């Protein structure tokens, strides 16, 4: 009855429309408390509708519970090394421009297969929030392992494209790939067979979470929480079109394993942490923060196209800075010798996107790939209902190029005329921890006085 009283208070505090006030007529106490839990679970979200996240967890709860029973309750569980011995002692590392899934995957994969976790680049604010919340440290740079052991085995997580590989990792060192992206041009090439686990799921950490259950591996709660954060991030709280029932099932299993009381509230805090930093980021950091290069092959040649994503709960703030972002996109395109450079501002609440177009090439390609929706100023393209780079943005570009799209003849050489000389610096003037920003020589921050800044002298340091 103390439990019933507490549950009743919880239901009242959640503005429920139905409160359990009397015991139903049953002689089965197990059934009774099951009914109590079910009634409260059903009503504590009222009067609003369930979110996709809540619905996904509820729908998969029972199946997830069965999977969780396969995970040992202590560290005396089965040794997974007997399953994949070639991954033992390997360095698990994600892609450059590291995100939540690549960092979470490195940590979870290293624990699952008895390796070590590493990062290919600095972590973002969302990942920092998740690591602090779950009590985990950020992995060290991958260079720290390969400098002392140049031939050490590496397992890639969350990617298999050469353009996303940290240049410190020789392809000859790669012994495994765990990923959830399509195999396109410019994939990793190896001289011998390797371990590959690529599944059409919404998040790579869903694959690893499933691995803990299938291999009977003990799962620490902080690692379970990190994988949960990664799945929520990659699937946009289970709303992304890439989301599968397996992602929903893994979220439900990890919610049970971590004992998280309100996954919806936690997800809101995590995405708030992701969006809060955007207002403080420089145009360089916004354009390059979640940026990938893809190679698309057409009838006559191959095009390298850069695609950045800014996921936010407040798209208006990012769109208000379009005139700051477009010049940075042009610089990135020219520095990396790309055919085109695009950035999508994704509204993770309304599940829409706005594509930023920094020139005639991008405008032409955007219209061919995505159709109508061009803004009056020609700088943006509305993309209603499109949110996923993997499932929405990249496939449309792949088809456009395969069907014969070619850039206008005047581009990109026309934009190189009169280009201002610039460099990227780490500025400490307005941010104690430093922020990456671009400065131009004719602004007085060239090779002269750059006090309060740290110059990035090479592309490797920039990454």
C-alpha cells in the first residue's frame, strides 16, 4: 500500500486524468500490482499524446525484457572473445568530426570485444553531456595508440568511407568494421578478409547493444547509458525515417538496464545540450562540426560533395546566421577541392530541414536532387519531412549524379577569382576553452599580430 500511495502521488503530479484510488477485486497480488503498474504507466503521460519515443519504448518493452535476461547480472558472464578473436586488443575508433554514435560505439565496442576505445577528433557538446551524465571519460585520441604501436589492429565503428578515416590509421591496420551506413564509392579497401557487421538499423550502437545480449556479455550501466544516448541521438528520439523496430527494442532494453525513470525527459535534456552550444559556435565550427565528404559517380566522372548537418531544436537561430555560414561553406568547398558543399539545418522537433546553398553549383544540384522549395533569395531550399543524411539527403544526391547531373560550366573556378586569403585559428578572446574560427588576412589577423589566438598550421591539426 505504500507503493500504491507513491504511485498515486506520481500519477497526480503528472496531471493524470485517472487516479487509482481503490484496489480491484482480485485474489492474485501479482496480477494486481501488474495492473497498478500498467494503469499508472498508461496515464502518467496524460493529457498529452505519447511521443514517438515513449510509444516505441512501450511497444517493445516485453521483447526488450526477454533480451535483457540474456545479459549477465555480473561480470562473470561468457567471454565474447571466443566469438570474434581478431578484435581482441584492437583500437575501436569512429570517424572524424566525431558524434555521439562514433564515440559511444568506440566505448561500447571496446568493452564488448576487449579492446580499447579511441576518438578520431574532438567531441561535441551533446557527447560531452552524455559522458558526464553517465559517468564515463572521453576516449583518448587514436594517434596516442598508433604512435607507440604503429601496427596495432583497428576496428572502425560508425563508418567505412575513406574520406571519414583519421589519416593516422593505415588501412592495412583495419581488422573490423561495425556500421549501419550504405556501402558507397570510396569505401575502405583491405588486403585480407576482415570482420564486418553492417546492418540497416538506425544507429550503430543498436548493433552493439544487441551484441551484448546475443553474446551474453556483462554490460555496465554507464556503457548501457552511453549506447542509449547514441541511439536517441542518431534516430532523433526514434523519429528519424532510419529508425527500425530493433532500435526501439534496444532503447527499451537499455532503459530497463539503466533504470532510467523518464527517457523522454532525458532525451529533451540531451538535445537541449546539443542545441545550446550552437549559438556560441563560430561559422567554421557550425559548417564543419558534423560534416562528411561523399564521392558520387556519374556517367562521365566522380564528384566529391561535402554535406554538413546542423541538428537543432531552434532552427531559427541558425538560419538567422545564413549570411555568416555561406562564405564559410565556399571556403570549405575550395579548401577541400569539392564539387559542391551543402549544409542542412534540421529541425528535430518539427522534423523538417532547410538546405543552405552557397552558390550556383549547389543551387543547381539542390533543385535537381530535391525539387522545388527554393527561397526568394536563392540561398535556401525548403525540405519538408527530410531529416536524415543517410536516408533522405545522400540517396537523392546519389541518384541526381548517377542520372547525369553536372555543375554549371562557370563553376567552381568563377568563385576562385578574388578569393580572400584566410586561415583557421583557435581563438581564446571570447571563449576560455577556445573556439575554432576563420580570420582573413585583410582583417589584420594574418601573419601579423594574432595574440589571443592559436594558429592551426596544418590540415591535420585542423581535424
